C-alpha cells in the first residue's frame, strides 16, 4: 500500500525559523534551545538592561513569526572568545528570540549594555531578523539614545543618511524593573514609521 507524500514546505514561506531555532520558547519540551533571550546572567559585569521591541510589516502590523537574533560585546567592549569565558562571565554575547509567544508579538532580551570597541566607535548591538517571505535574513545595528556624542563619531552610524539614523537608535526607558531600551524593527516604510536601515554585508 503506497503512502501519499505531500509537498515539502518552502523555507521562504515558513514560519519554521523560530520553532526550529528557539524550540524551548515555543514549548517543545524535548528540544533545547542553543541560545535564548537571556544573554547576561545576574553575575555578568556591566549595566543590566532589557531590550524590547516589535517587528512591523509594510502594512504597519506586527509580525508574529519573526526570529530576532542579537550579537554584542560585553561591558568592556570585548567579544566572547570561548565557552570557558562565557561560563566565567555569565555572558554569552548572543541571544535569540521569536516574536510568537510574548504579548503584542514582542521580542525581549536580558543583557548588559555593551562597551565600545574603541573611542572612535559608539556602543552598539548587531541584530539579525529572519521572517516569512525573506529569501535572506537582514542585518542592522542598535545604537543607544543616551550615547549621542559617541554616535556622532561612529563612522558606520554617520554613513547613514541623517533622516534615517533614528531608525537605528534604541530609546532608553526607566521602568519599575530597571532600565529598558526599546527598538522597533520596521521591515518596510508604513504608517508606523520609516523602514529600519539594513546593512549589506
């Protein structure tokens, strides 16, 4: 007796990214997420922050199946070099969060504010977004509202047209739980605002 086979789903349609790369978040009890939204443990050095936001489509609606990844330096401006260093510092430098399980289709990361690489650059966090309909994931950077002087010296930030730079800046907010930075990602221009600047890497 032959079994009827169905078409293999297209990876560009999805949504499979978040389920496969963040299974713990999506309730798959027997699969472990290699990376989670917790980038910094309580013992990690530096100013502990919560990074939150939403991903919007061209219609100004939140995307509930995007996968957001961040990569950053520690509070001293250093990249993690080994699992031993990660364990010793309580800081991975990398986080992954889907937008499908939190209220309002949000993403959130628990991390520390990164230090600058050198005096000529501002502190920043690299961000990568994967979502349905994208043939390739897209890359951007998160700069900080309260680092205006450093941002003005940063070559990458200043290379962006002046009327688009605000799309790369996270807004600092004081909340009862501590310092929070909000960074919304807009995949296209919409009534919600200008498209986030994405870098061609």
